[in-house]
């Protein structure tokens, strides 16, 4: 029996969501000064780069972009198969007294974000930490909320939200898979 699959964001929708998030970040922070965007691998890194490019178009200045791997900070390491570590790349100058925007593709239970916050503690002390997610699907297990969301997407627990991005998957698309057949 094949599971149901529906496209909820196409390439145009993803582009608009990224531009909207970029505008919201600039507006909330009154510009791009002291901003650092840290993507959570894998697709969060590509989203961070796209949001940074959109902010640069708005503000005219480049925004520092990096990556923060949370693998070793996860609370479910013993429950999942081992996976390769992704690089953590902190922009020159570090994160101390900067506004760090963590960026992930899907916000679900909140556990990945909690892991990212733990990882940040080992790197430095930002002035503030904000969170952006392309998709917020609900089902939080921790008291974590995104500051910037591309699309709120209520889902059933049995469903899977798949984000595909051009840089990794050769096309842009967000789908819901599973659930009813």
C-alpha cells in the first residue's frame, strides 16, 4: 500500500518564505548588524545561506553564516543509528555578544533546537538567540517556539514532512508523506 504524498510548498513558495523570513529578521533586529546565521545541518545550512543572501539584498551588507552540528548534543544518540558528524563552522569573530539566528528546515519536537542551544553554550555567549524554521509542524515536546516560520503545517504524528532543497536534492519542495492512504 503506497502512502499518501502531497506537495505543500513548491520552489516558488520556498523562495517567498525565505524572503519573508529575511525581512522579518531585519525588521526585528533593526538591520543586520551583529547578526550571525547558523544553520543546523544538513538543509538548515543551505537555508541559512539563502536567508543571508536575501538579507544582503535588503540591507546591502553581507551577513555572517555558519553551521552548528548538534549530533553529539542530542539526547537520543543511543536510540538512533550512528551518523557522521557534520562540520561546525563558526564565523570569524565568534558568537559572543552577537545575535545568533539558528536555522532549521523543520521544527518538530524541539529536541534538535535544544541540542543546538547546548552546542552554542560550548562555543560562546551570544547576546540573543532566535530561531527560524522553514516549516513548523507542531508536536512540541519542549517549550520551544520559532521566532520566524516559513509555514505552519499541522500534521499527524504518523506523517513525515520532507524538505528537499536544490543544493542537496536537486530541486526545491516540501511534502507531507504518510498518514492515510
